[in-house]
């Protein structure tokens, strides 16, 4: 059996596919697939490219490497990358929102001066932005280096996650709603004489940080299982689609960048100047929603 034949058989079995089913997808006979796997004959280039597309593998691995060994290596590397990405993104978000919480708490307790509060908040914001930049650059490099991956995830693992998904989303939303309750009702809740009601805005942000962290982590984990979407997005980066993709991506990035800058300016202005911390946070999710809509329309195939 040739290396091509061994790899073809490995991929076919990984996808729980019979020779007849593969032959139907390739529009050849079952005997032809059997000959390929036995090393009696080789597929035409057109069929090889189609096989790569069906099994989400590259031609070099299919023809020259051991698919089994590559599968194990790619599985570990991709899981490690996605886990690291999830931790970094969640950490950046939690740092940013928690910084707002401590700003409000320190101000309500009259600990330190406004200059100290602003310095701490801006320092945390810079740290969060640097984390996002680092993650974005590393993810871009990873996607360019590994534009296609196989579906490493067992069906049992996916089903287990889908069972837990509703409860995780419920927990995240629950944290945010509890925090919102403190934020809205803060003016009427009891506080000691030396503490202002702004402390409840800080409590809101702490709950929001926990809730948003759960939601983002859960959403990223769900997207990790969508291997088809990962491959489809990276297919746009192929040379034949590269220029068109980059042009559309550049337009979306410019619009989203401007929108989020405006959203952050409105957020900080309403918070620091008008002390509207309990409601000004809405500018960020609205900005994100508008960006998502723009991205949806500008990046349609």
C-alpha cells in the first residue's frame, strides 16, 4: 500500500465513510477507490484536490506525510492554540471591565485621588488592549500557517458541550442581570455615611465582568468546534480569493474601527464627565452589534 493509499484510507475511516460513499462524492467507482487505497493506481490531480477539500487536508500531507501522525500533532496544536486564544480574550475583557468596577468602588470609598483612579484605569485599559493586539497577531499568523484543519473533535465531545451550552449561557446572562439590578437600584439601596451609592455601580461591573467572561468563553468554545467555518473563512485567504477578500476585510475594519472608537469615547465621556456609569456601558455592545452587521454584509461570499 502506498503512502497516498494509507492516508486516503485513514481519512476515509476518520470520517466514518465507506468506499462507496467516497466514490460517490468523487464520481468514480468503488473499485477505483479500492485501487487507490491498495496502491495499485493513483488519482488524477482533479480528484486529489477534491479529496483534500472533502477531508480538509493539504495535498502535501495527503501525498507525502503520515496522515495519522499529522492528525495527532495537529489535534494537540490546534487545541492548545484555541485554549490560549480563549484565555487571552477573556482575560483582556475581564481586566477592562474589572478596572471600571474598581474605579467606581475606590471613588465611592474615597480611597486615593481622581488622578490615581484614572491612572489605574488607563493602565488596565492599556494592558487589555496589548493582550488583544498580541492575540490578534498570533491568531492571524496561525490561520495563515494552518489554513485548513481536520475535524479533530469526537461527536461525543461536541454533544456533551451542546448539553452544557444552555446552562452556561444562562449563568452568564444571570450574572449580568444581577449586576444590572444593583446598578439600576443603587440610588435607593442603603450605604454607610462615608460611602456613596456609586459603589453599586462597581458591583454591577464586577457581576458584568463575570457574566461577560462566561458568555465570551462559551461562545469561543462553541466556535472552536465549528471546524467547517474555520476552513471556510481561511479559504478566503487563498491566492485566488486573496485580493477580493482583503479589499472587503479592509472596508469592514475601517468602519468597525471608527464605530468602536466613537463607542468608547461616548462611554468614557458619559461615565467620567456625566457619571452615567449605570447606563453608558450600553454604547459598547451597540457598537459591537453594528460592527457585526457591517461585517456580515461586507464579507458575504
